[in-house]
C-alpha cells in the first residue's frame, strides 16, 4: 500500500473514530423504539446497493436514514445508524472478500459526513417548525453529499492515480439522481412524522425499494 494511501486512510479513520467516540460519550435516546426501527431499516437499506459503472464503489439508500436522523434523532443515534449501515453495505454480497481496513474506512467516512452535516443543519437553531426541519434536511443533504463523495473519491483517486475531479464527476453522474430521490423520500418521512407520527412514516419505505429497483435497472441498461 503506497504511503499516501496509508496516510489518507489513517487520517479519515482517526477523525471518524474520534467523532463517533465523542458522540457516544453524550449518548441519549428519547425513543428507543423509533431508534431501533430506523436502525433496522437502515441495515436493510445497506443490502440494497448499486454498483456504479466504471468504479469500484457502491451506493445505497442508507444515507436516507442518516438524513432523517439528523432532523429527528440525536447526533449519537445518527452516527450509530450511519456507521453500522455502512458496515453492512461494505460486507454484503461483495465481488471479493472486503479488507477490514476498507470496511473501517467506509464507516469512518460516513461518520465524518454525518457529523459535519449534523453540525451544519443544527447550527440553524430557528426553532422546531416543519419549515425549519425541511430547511435542515436540505442543508444536511447538500453537505452530506459533498463531503461523502469527496472523501470516497479521494481514496479512489489515490488508489487509481487518476485526477480527483474526474473520479468525483463520475461519482456525481451516477449517484446524484439516486440521491435526489432519496432526499425527497426523507422529506416525505419528516412531513409524515410531524402530522401522523413516526410509525406511519414507515409505510413510505416501500418507495425506497422501488427507487432501488429503478436505479439498478437504469445503471444496468447504461
């Protein structure tokens, strides 16, 4: 493993680990049943992944639950959901046996992305209105997509010795349409949570599976 790759991996894993430890030190769960339900669905979402053409990475709808967590849950709950769902995505039906450091890096990258997004969204602090929550979602979605795709593109660029902007543009091309629909689903869940309660919002998640099927067919036909 080249030194530059090792240094990058070490840096991201260290930052991600520190962020997760800091969040867990302040653990608080107001609604364990809701947290467990979101965590279970996020783990299932980790198995619904799409391999992007011409790239070694995969994409799934786990980010949807990270975004919902940023609005509805605590930072510790959100980072636990982010890290565990990414572990599932990294080890589920891979083309080859995944390396441990690769799994840890993937989890650390989403923890960093989720933590930065959480801080950005919660920095608004305007109140508890539905409009604020949707603004928080939009901000969190933008920050999460930018940070996560850059972190992943960074390691892919170092390993393949290709320009970062080319890796990122290819990642953007294939993942952004999927991401955009996922954000729309997250918005519907947040609205449903406000007016009908979080348990009813779970009925929207079959839409998540349909989105996975549609995007998978689109990628395969390309």
